[in-house]
């Protein structure tokens, strides 16, 4: 970088994710919980999706974004949430989403589902 140029978000290295695969989390503002099944080091969705978020609540793009198997009072669904809008929530029991059984075992340890052996191999190799 040349002297006098400011470092922009695209120039910064991605942050290390605060949450991990299998961890149970909840949204900071909206009433839903979920299990993380994938992480993007920075925003990796459409501009249309991003712009649909109200401007006053729109998260920064230069942070990890998490793919969740989520649930709310209406049932299970998938969510994409910025790190700044998540909180750990392992104390409130299991998540009821049909996809969890395909990737994770039933046991929750320290607020996290453990990946099944075939999932672990796919995720970490």
C-alpha cells in the first residue's frame, strides 16, 4: 500500500470466526436460535439480500457470516447471520431442525453439537 492510502475493508485480512461449526447460537435482536453448519470469513451473499436489511441494522461485510439451521416459533428454516448479530446460546437446549441429524450427533457438549464422523471428515479435510 502506498503512503497516504487508507486500508479499506477489502484490504483487511478476514477475522477469525468467534463461533464454530455445531455451536448453538441465538440472534441478538430477532427471536430465533440455530446451529452453525458453515462459516464465510466475510460476506458472501447477494447484494439484493444485503440491501433488504434495514439500513440502521445492516451489518458490516468485513466479518464472519454464519449459515445456521435455525428455528423460531413458526418452525425450522435456514439463516445467514453476521457475527455481530449472534450470541452463544448453548444453555437453552437442542434445536429442532431436520437437517441437524444429517450432520451432527444428538449429544450437545459445551453448547455444541458434535459433527458425525462422515461430516467431520468432509468439513475438516
